[in-house]
C-alpha cells in the first residue's frame, strides 16, 4: 500500500489505475487488484478518487479533521494543525453530522467539505414521530440536526412517542432524508 501511496505522492497530477499498475511493474492482469487497493485507500480517506484517477488529499491542500456542530445548527471544522476552527460553508451533498471525520478545502476562515472520511454515528437513540402517515426518528443528541425516515418494514412496531435505538441504513443527502431501522424499543 505504501508503494502505491508513494507513486501517487510523486505524481504531479491525478493518476489512473493503468498508470499506477505500470509504475509498479505489474502485469496488466493485476489492474483489478490495484483498483481494489486504491478503492480501499479512498474509503479510508488516504486518497481521493476524481474522474477515475487518484490523488493524495494533502497534494490538493486538503485537510482532514472533525465536524463540530453547534446547538444553533452551524457546523465548524477542527483539526490539530489549525490554530482556529473553520466555519463549514454548507453543501447539502453530505448532510454532515457532529463528529464526522471529513476532508476539507480551506478558503480563508471558511472551508468546504470535499469528502466524508468516516461517519461518527452508525446508531442513534431518539423519539419516533409521525406526520401524514410517515414515521420519523428525531435523534436525542441535540447536535444532530437531521431526522431520519423509519419505513414500515424497519419500524418493529414502534409507535409515535416511543424511545428507540436505531441503526442508520442510509445517511441524508441533498435529495432527501436518511433512513434508519429500529433495533430496540426502549
């Protein structure tokens, strides 16, 4: 893995699977294995995939850190290498949650999220609400500003007003709510 990262680090521009395979002196039949490794590094946040090519986040001036949500609904970015927190200029594409690990591009005292590296929450505790026949989970954590849909098939007989533990099935996006599944009715 370190050899792949070094090849990408040395490249002056994003680099594709074929070129990485060639620079590693591997047979073209091993491209699938290289792609799987690259995708794993991408998922871990060590690489960014852009239009089928890969690059190192730091080569693009990106910083990895943590989302810090406020009770008022604003999100800030914190990282050890920064002297001050940066205000996140929002894009609904990611529907950020408190303590998510993200890569950002800094612009003065603000930043824009480029990628969510790791979600802070996979389970939530909250209250079930219903509106017009649709069931929702409202998380107890006050710094989580998103609500999640509870489809009938994932509700486990939970009713409006119940306190439940849920597993997140999908995270919110700019297109809509996230979805969760009831694990336990408290």
